[in-house]
C-alpha cells in the first residue's frame, strides 16, 4: 500500500529558503535595504532640482532629455509630495528590480541556483549604480528598459512567439521617450538582425517591422518637439561634448568601466562577453556580445560619461554567471562558488560608503582618503573635498537663504517688479524649489530647458542675480551692486564665491537678456 508522504513545515520552509526565488530576493532585498538606510542622505542633488522644475513645466520634450521621466515625476509629486524619500523611492525600487531582472536573464540563459546568485551579486555590486539609483533621474528607468529589451530578445532567440517583437517595439519606444541612449541598443539589435543568419529570418516577418513602427510612433513626439524648437538636443550634445564632458583616453575609459562596475565583477562580465562570442553553448546568444561591443565603441569614441554604458552590463553578468556555473560544477572546483559570490557581496558592503551617503561628511572624507579613493571627474571641473556626486547635494539651501534675505530687504514696490536670475539649472532649480516657502518671485535662467520658461508678469527692472558675469551686468543694467557671495565648504568649487548682485534699470529688452543667457550643455 502506497502512503502519501506530506512534507513537514520545517521541510517546506527549508525548501522555500533554498529556492531560486529566495536566492534572487536575498540580493534584491540587500540592495533595497542599503538604499533605504540613506534615502534622504545629504540633500537634494543638483539634477533632482532641475527635474522638479521640468516636472512643473510638462512638455513633449526638453533640451537634454525626453518627457517620460518628467511625467512620472509629476505623478510621484502629486501623490507623495516633494520629500527626498518620496522622490527617491522609485529609483531605489528600480535598483532592486534590476537585480531581479539579472537573475531572470541568467535563468533564461540556462543557469541554475549558483548562476542566479552570482549574477545577482554582480548586479547589486555595481558600485557606480549605487549612486545612480540613489537620486531621481531618467537613468534608473533607463536600466529597466534595457533590461526588459534584453529579456525579450532572449526569449525571441530561444524561439518564442514572434509577436514578442510588438512588445519589444512598445518597450523600446517608451525607453526612447525616457532616454535616447536606448538607440544604441536598438542599433546593435538591427545590425545583428542583418549580420547573424539565425536572426536574419525575422526580417521577413511583418511583425518585426510593425514593432519597429510602434517604437517610432511612441518616440515621434520628442522628434517633433525638437523639430519645432530648432533641434536643441543636437546643440546640447555638441556643446556638452566640446565644453563639459571630460575626455577619457581609451585605457582610462576601460579603467573607469572596471572601477564603476566593482573590480570584483571583472571576471564575471568579461567571462560573459567571451561566453557569448566564443563559447559553443553561448554563441547562440552572441548578439548580446556584439551589442555590448558596439555600444562600448560608440560611447568611447563619443567621449561619453562612464555610466552611459552601465545598462549593457547585466546581460554580461548573466552570461558570465552561467559560464562560471558550468566551469565550477565538479569536485573541488565547487569551493570557488561561494568565494566568488562572497567576494562581490562583501566588497559591495565595504565600498558602498564611497558612493552612498551612509557616513557623516567628515567621516566620509577620512574613509575615502584611507582607501585612496579619488573619483575621476566626469566633467571638466575642479574638485573640492567631496566628489561631484556628493558635492552637488550641498549649498542650495544656503544660496537660497541669501537671496531671500536680499529680496526681503527690498521696498514693497521693488518686490512687485523683481525677477531672480540663476546662472545654471542647479542654482535656478534650487531658488525655484526652496524659494517657494519664502514666496520668491519668478526665477529664470538660460541654461538648458530653463531657456524655454521665460519670466511672466514682471518687467525685470529690479533683478537679483546669482552667478551673473559682472561685465554682462554693466552692459545690461544702469546700476548694480554686489550684495553677497555663495559659499558652502562641501559644494563644488565652481558653485562657491559666485556674486549675488542687486541690479536695477534694464538698458535692453528683457527678451534680449534671456537670449544672451542661453546656453545648452
């Protein structure tokens, strides 16, 4: 007589804890906890202040980015308010979803429990991403769109229903509406469809072309916005490449990729690249290796910032994890499995204070000096005691307070005519955001999309300026005087010692002032 054996509660719990899902969730939860601990650390980041301003002026496009992330931000602010935890919760959740997605990629590539653990450890251990997902921007969503495209491509390569191209096109279109860097993934995919015989068959399918048309239609509003505004994106890209972004020689760019991704993941993503390009079992998915090489080459030649390439790595982590799982599956070699996972996980915890505001500033400076850490600047600027990622969280409230004091010192008649000028989007965004409580007058700037938000309802005959050039003030106003200077010991040096001036009597029309202030970079 056969008896049905029912597992005990202990056996059930043990089974759940040892399951693939729990392996993935462990690393996702660790990543989530690390971010939540410091979610409101140091203060609002420069770009967050700019994006808040952008979300106050919803449009089909902006000088330096498409519209989707700003629409999402507007919804977040409407539902949850403007606090740092409210703004940063979505990026923090996105970081954990990226870890989960990397585990799913490894599973789709044929990996089992160890490859899931190794790929998730690598994805959660990317040191540069820790900061990228700490503040609100389109970058965190960009990673998820790349991840979704990779997952769909894996399924398509494995022979799933070709109708997935429709979903791929929809995801790609939304991804482009978030950040145009997804174009490089699509370019790599298109080249692979042309070059690889196993994928070329899809070119005969009308579903593929319909999917491409969907992507174009979703992205079309941003193209039309640029056309209507004389292509500001192209001007922005040209100026940023020439004047702002630091030029990294090829070997320095490679070094920064290694450091950004955590040196302990080097053996994972390089193995993944080799697995896709050369391994008999991995060559089925060689399009991922080719996409990475193409995007790497383009970003390197364009002098792009280090983090632009970051969304391409999770699929390499997944492929590398599958490779190491198969290599270390027998005998004594298995001992290296926990060592590889542990080395990445422990190094992530140890290095995280370098890129997350986990320590008081004074202790961070000591910690960074002890480790010999010196962040390579991504822009052509002199550095202060903090890396730019942290320095750009300081000084905004203090600058606003000084401007508020000047404004409140004005006679009532002058206040009704007063405008405020900030020389860049960080200053303008801070004055706009922190000045609301003090009911500061309209703030304007010529930097990036602020140029398209001219001041309304005031003549500017009285103006408080932050960072304006003294020679420009002499040409524009009949009289002006310096009434203060910006300063914070931890701010970026170029944000310190900016003159705060009170100017009166425009010599030229206000519209001409705005044209002179225009700079896209």
